[in-house]
């Protein structure tokens, strides 16, 4: 288990990425949109300050 807190600048737009372990995100400031893809299934969600969300392993997830 590891913990880190990256600071993402305003206007941050991530490339799609995939990993084999799950990840928990805690939003401190700002807001954005996440899109999860697994095979043909696609889910989108918005996040705001004080939101927490998990991305399970084997999903592709760009954050905007």
C-alpha cells in the first residue's frame, strides 16, 4: 500500500491509463470529470471538492 498526493493544475487533461491495482482518489480542491472504460462498457462521473471515489483494477480511466 502506498499513498501520494499529486497537485493537478487547472485545465489538467489526462491521457487514458490502465493499471492492475485499485486506486482511491480524494478531491481537495477544484472539480472535474472522470470516464471509466472496461471492455465495451463506459461510465462517466463528475467530482467536486471533498468527493472520494475508487477506480477498481483493470479499468481505463482518464481524468479531466
